[in-house]
């Protein structure tokens, strides 16, 4: 039983419900860690002993055994300092934010490529307004070649090159700084549309 302080009326310890919620949060974090690739795990500030448990859990395929091992992993994680678990959560959130931005930039490049193919010089002029350092002649030639490849049912070599040129333009530090804000605005607009 927890007991109360007679003077203040406060409980001496957390309730069992609160302890259970915290344990389930740690279990959920453990499941997310087990689902990550080795490269993603390497980027997180995970203590070496805990990393061994995560890697062992990844190798287990039997449903029941995996569930028990996940519970054991969560128990080991609860033995870590709260600051360690918070650092892992923060790093995972930062990685997911970076990943989300990278995907938004990739979608933006895809949209530009499709516009260049469909609209031609009008889209090219707009792209050059955004990225004045782009090579107009190279892009125009690539679009023309991509359209010819598509008409002849040939492999899309020029189509892929357009993407590479756009990637070079849009992944500069100046361009990505502007795209981060635009990507967030686009995501908010999508959220508003879905609501």
C-alpha cells in the first residue's frame, strides 16, 4: 500500500497505474528499437549492454519467445537512467523528423520532374526563377530526350537524369532551408484537407 503524508495529503509513491503506464511506454520504445535497422540503431545513444539485448531480440522469430524477450528487453531498459531513455526518444524523434523532410524533398523533386515533362518551357521558366543557377539548356535537352524515350518505349535514362539534376539543385543548403518550411506548410495543408 502506498500511504499518504498526514501533513500534506500527498502520496508517498506513484500509483500502480502510473507505474504500469510507464512500463508500457518503455515496452513500446523497445519494440520500436527492435524494428530499426542496424544503421539506424548506430545513430542512437544506446548503451552497449542494452544494444546486445536489442540485437538478440531481433534474432528471435517465434512469436511467444519474441514476446517474452521483448518483455525482458523492457525490463532491462527500465533499469537504465530516465535521462538515457529520454535521449534515445529524442534521437528517434530527430531521425524521424529528418526522414520526413527528406521524403518531402524527394516528393517535391518528383513533382518538378513531372511538371517539366508535362508543361515544358513554362515549368522550366518557373524552375529557373526558383533556382537561377540551373542549366537551362541541359534541362531542356533532358526533357526532350525523356519525351523521345517515352514515345519510343525505351529505357528512361534521360528521365532519371532529370531527377539527378533536380536533386543537385534542391539539396543545396540554401534550397533545403527553404524546402523545410515549405514541406512543413505542405504537410499542414494536407492535414487540414484530411480533417
